[in-house]
C-alpha cells in the first residue's frame, strides 16, 4: 500500500485542530477530487491522509508528502519545512495553486522532488521573460494598449532549465465541486461521496442569445483590461437586445442565465481558466473565450471550435469576429454539445478511473 500525507491549508483560528477536507470549504476546492475518490484510490493501493502543518507528527509521516502552496506558513518557511520533511520522508511534492500559469513559486524546485501545477505555459522560456503581472495576456495588453495610471514594473519568477523535468500537470477547475447546493448539503454529499451533478441539455431554442455575467474592476487595469473592454464592447453592440444578459448578477440568476443561454462569454481574470468555463459546460451553452493555445492544462477541455469558440486577444478584431460567431447558431449548438459531452466524461466511471490512475502515477517516485 502506497501512502501519501497531504499538508493542506490550516484552519484560520484553530490551527491545531484536524479538519476533514470538504467541498464547501474554499481552501479545499483543489483537493476535492482526491477527497471525493479517496475510497477508490485506496482500492487501487493508495492511502491518502490530509493534515495541516500545525498538527502533523514528523516521526509518523508517510514516505511521500504533498505540500499545498496555499498555506501561507509553508510559503514563508518553505526551505526549512522541506528540509525537515526530507529527514522523515523520502519524496516531497509541491502542489502549486497559483492563479493561472504565470503565477508560480519556482524557488521551491530546488528542494522538492516534483512540482505540479494546474496549468503552465507551453513555451517554458516564457518563465525567463519579464512578464507584466506574471501573465502573458496582461503583458500583451500592457505593451499593446495605452493603459493610464499604471506604474507597475515588470516582474518574473525565473525557471532554471535544469529543473524542467520536475514540472508536471496536476488538474484544473474541472474537478471542483459544481453541485450548486447549500453548505449543509455539500457537507452531506461530500462525506458520503454522492455525485448529484445535473447537466442541462443544449437547446437551440434557448431564450437568451448569450450571457456575459462577469464583473469588471478598475483598480486592476492590467489584469482586468480584457474583461473590462469586452464588457464595454458587448454593452455597446447589444445594449438594446432584450435577449442578452450583461453584467454581474446574483449567483442564482447567474446559473439560470447560463442554462437559458445559447452562449456564455468567459474572459480571463486572475488566470486564464475560470470556474465559469465548466459551469458553462454543465449548463449546456457554448463557451466563448479568448484563445487558450498558449497553455497546457488537464483535463484539456479547451479544443478550438469543438469545446469552445476562441476570440482574438486583439480588441479591434472583436467588431468583426464576435457578431459572426453569435450569428452562427449551428456552431453554437455544436460546440455546446461537444463541450458538455467531453466534460461529462470527467465525472463518469471512465473519468474517475483516469483521475485515480493518473494521481497515483503523479505521486509515485520513479
């Protein structure tokens, strides 16, 4: 039996108390599939134990330990912590949960055995360039558009090529908890591992042409430039169309809108991937999103003109491209069906088997 101890974020107040990871706890969203499939993993020969750094016993740790980057104490003391873990464990894995492929913590590569992230740049040389706000898209908008009142200097987290072999893909938001129930229900479903995910079938006769219910922000001009401009464009072009929904709305209405929409716009935010992407698959709408061709991620549900419809990063091209996309109902319907069918497989028996086997391979030393 292979054993792994996962040191996940500690409880904010009662740090020494052990807490079972639960889908209703935002700190554990990343670990939801491991928790959800814990019994299946054990049947396949892997025993998973969740700890936080303040309640572990170094003399009783497993030979394999996973470190969650969302624990601030670990980030602040990572060298000392990893060196101490190395004395009791043979294999230490860093699970990076930074937003998007650009936000990394590569200094840990020197000390850990493996480094996993939900998405990273296909071109690893980008990690040695000084990208504004550590993102390729924010760098693109900074360099190509006049953004006023912004003096942030370029920053980078360089990647030493000799550690490239340690980097790998973990999993993305596709495996988050999307059952849209209240907190009590989430605890019950999580504890008993009930899968109550409900899909809405794609339909050409939906009331809304599209929904674009995302927020905009003026105090993060680089990060939010794309979505701010997209909101302006859609409001200008479709403000008199009663069959669209633009702007932020309450969560309940947000979900209803997606289920009633033929298409959903999902621009980048703090990262390229968004919970909205997978909520769109569940809702049975066509996902419209800026091109994702620059990143690696898993599950790879971003197939251009199959699971999502790409729009250019260049704002000036939207005036031609977006109306053409929205006028092609056959394309919207096709993309909605393929996207949902592919996402259904993630939560199928086949998908469960694939995740479990992949996770075991990820954490097993060569």
